[in-house]
């Protein structure tokens, strides 16, 4: 793949979408048709230039992350329970 040059405005928009927005680097890379490695490189360079030790790649607070994970767990538990019931039902039909 040939090295492409990207204008600074596009880089800034992508960095903002990842750092400030709630989008992953991979998602932003796909949306802008840019290699994912380039996005990570731009973020790393941004952190170095601004002497930022660590930037979370999403805006979730720990409390928001816990709430999101609890909701995901609840959904997965419900799906598992439905599958258990369906398995038991179809097993009873075979007898």
C-alpha cells in the first residue's frame, strides 16, 4: 500500500472523534477510509506533542463504564436463560 498524505484538518478531526467523541480508533478509521495504524500513530503523536501521559479512547467515566457493563451482563444473562429454556424444551420433544 502506498503512503498517502493526509491534511492536518483531517488528522485533527479524527483525533477529536477518538479522544473527545465516543468512537473507537478502528471505527473512525473505517469511517474516514484511513488505516487504523495511522489513527493510532496520530493519537500517539498528539499525546507526545501535548505531554499527555494517558488519554482514554472514549469519554466514559468509571461509573458510566460500570453501568454499561452491567447492562451488557443483564442482556447476556437473559439471552443465556432463553437458550437454556429452548434447549430444555427441544430436549423434552426428543423423548
